[in-house]
C-alpha cells in the first residue's frame, strides 16, 4: 500500500511481484500449461491473499486447508486442459 505513495517503493514492489509472476509462469510451464500471465497472476493473487489472511484473521489449519483446496482446483484444471 505504501507503494502508492512512493515511486521508489512502487518500483521495488513491481520488481518483487514480477519475480513472483516469473516463478509462477515457470511452474505453469513445468505442468505443461501455457505461460499465461493472467493465469499466473490469479494463482499468485490467491496465494498472496492467503498469506495476508494467515497473518491477520485465519488459523494455520484454515490456511493449510485452503492451500490444499487451491491445489485440487489447479490439478482439476490441468487435467481438463491436458487430458
């Protein structure tokens, strides 16, 4: 949020998020999926949101269950696209 007030922090945040998106794009490719930036961004956003919830309102168990569910959803999507 501070990056909205500081150009230097914005550049740092953009670089950090771009590196995370790059890792997510590589992961998509490893699973035989297209290197689609929108898909990478939505998966990363889900994980990023879960991290925020873990440090604010949710228990470790709730977050773990949510990450497991996200994995199941992604596995289903991979099966549908590849299968």
